[in-house]
């Protein structure tokens, strides 16, 4: 207490309101994979293996370049009498590197901020670890040192061998479980093809048995509105007219504009098939912003998507959603007439776990745990007494009351929605206090998605 020596009236302000909890970001993905380049546009600093925050596709292109360009071959026939052009054959390879497309789908589907970890250039082979300096596993290790990312997305993982893919996805789940502040979004290996029940069982085995509540898998790949990439000189498009020798498209830009325009139009009709993880991350971000992290990121249409690469019906989805053998759920992406392509699943890989079955529940707990951890650090080295306990308890109770009012928790009253306990004889004993432990117990009744809507109909008999 201040000692006053001069007779006067003194005003002292005391804080009656506990510190507030600031919510952490919930949908900030780290995209890990190969890029055209990796250099800071401001100073040329090498960004290889450096997690770099961006907020737009323009920022991505300035630092990490554009999409990879594959060699496209097209053979054109010209009718001798009418001079009408037609395509005899066209070969459009699938993209070799996928991060560019994933980031684009992320922003187009509502994403606003993400991290990029460049693990190598387009001249490299996609691998887990190349000398400890490049590779997807090395990039994943780099992300572990960053605090802000809350989602892990590795679209290039589907280009790995099955053994390496399995090792990588399990490493992602292990990191998420250890840090408890992030969640993995996975593309099913081979997701561009129709998978049998046996093949799906094999796919589930790739994820192992640890940390399943910290990740979700999606199937199938999606056919997008994105076109095959053409380089600046258009030299990656080989055009053959009749029996003539092939020439790159750029040579026809001025010499044969009719042929040039015809080929360009045919290329614009092509639709790339890519893994859905980038678009899914965008859905997470848009749903979090519009409704909250407690809203399941499902029954939402995907922007820039024409259709799923594989059509799934209700019977087929039964094998995806509920698996009695392994318990690992795979979320379906389906097309519905009049609604477009929708995310039609909201389960974690721990699909049979009553506590952690739903993505929204796991991610909500991630947010609350991380937010309260950071906001109660003021209590470190404070006296471990009733005053500090009340302050910590009040801080958390105020925060959870606010989340309850926003619809995140179930219950007619706050006492039904959550509890916060902290005190001697409640959560701590005298030994805990002597050893410097301040223990808080928090329980929350989180809202869960209505996954199965059951409508019961009956004939109403005539009464008169």
C-alpha cells in the first residue's frame, strides 16, 4: 500500500474485472510442399524451409511463383475442303506439384491467411527427406516451431509412395497430438480413382492408430474450373497439325492465329483434377468466420469445383462414414442436383470415438485450450492463493460465458454449459501448492452436429 505523507484526498483505482481471454486464430493452415521459387520479393532472402505468412494469392506468386507446367501434346486435324479444325488427340498430364492449386482453392473458398513452407523446387523429386535440407518431412518439422498455424495441409503427399505417404500422415498426427493446437487435413492417396471397400480399408491403415482425433481425411479428388498451366512463351504445348512435325504453341501466335486461337480454346475446356485439401481448408476458414469453429465444416459447397472426380452414392458413403473394423472415418465429397459439390462429412479419423468423433468438437477444444493457456500466463509466479485462483477462474468463466452466448455450448444456463473449478480442496491439495502447481479443471458441453436427420411419417386416419 502506498504511504501518503501530505494531507489531501487521494484517488486509487483497483481492477475489479479479471483479464480477458483473446481467442487465437482457428483456420490458419500451413501448406507444405514444392514451389517454383522461394525468395522474399523485398530483399531476395531465401525462403526455403522458412514458414512464411501470406494473405493473398498475389503474395504467394511474388514469393513462391506460379504453377508447374507440364508438357501438353495436342494433334489437330484440318478438313481439306472446309478447313474446319478438330482435335484428333490431346494429352494433358496431371500436375506434378500441387501446392499452388491448393493455395488458390484455399483463398477462393474463403481463406484469408496461411503459411507456406517451400520444401524444394519444381526440379526436385518429391520426397520425405533429401539430405535434411529438403523434403516434406523436413518442412513438417519446420512448422512445428511455429505457434500460429492451426491446420496442416500437405497436398504433395499424394505424390509419395504408399510407404512414405503413411509415414508422413502419421507424423502429422503425431505433431498435432503433441502440440495440441493444430489439426491435419488429409487427401486420400489415390483419391482420383474409384476405390473398392478393400482399397479403402488399406487406405485407413496408412493413418496408424495414434492421434486420430487430430485429423480428418477427404475423398475423392475434385474436378476444378482451373486450367492446365501454360508458361509465358507457351513452349510447353506441343501442337501437331496433320502429319506435320510438332511445334510449340507460341510459334503459331502470329503465324497462324486461327490455329492458335483454336488450341487455346481447347486448353481452356480442360479441367484439372486435384486433391481437395486446399478447398477444405478454405471451407474451415469461411465457416469459422461466418458461424464459429463449433459449426461443422460440412454441407458447404466448394468454389472453383465442377464435380467430384468419383461419384459417390448413399450406399458407398456408408463404407466411408462408419467403419466398424478400424473406426476410421473418411469424409465424402458429393455432388447434389441444384446444390453443386458439397462437403458431406464432418468426422475426424477417430470416427467411432464418442468424445472426439466430430471435427468441430476437436477444433473447438483446440481453440479454447490454446486461448486460455495464453490468456492465463499472467498468473505464472503470482502468489498461489485464493485471490489468484479467483482471478484465473473469473477470466475463464467470462470467456466461456461469451462462447455459450454465441451458441458454442449446450445448456439453458451457464452451469449446464460448463464448469470451471480451481481451489484448495477442489482441484489442489497442500502438496500441490507447496510445489507451485495451480490446477484448473474445465468442463464444456460442446454442441455437436446433427449428422442424421430422421423424419418420421405416418398415415393419418380419417376421423369423421
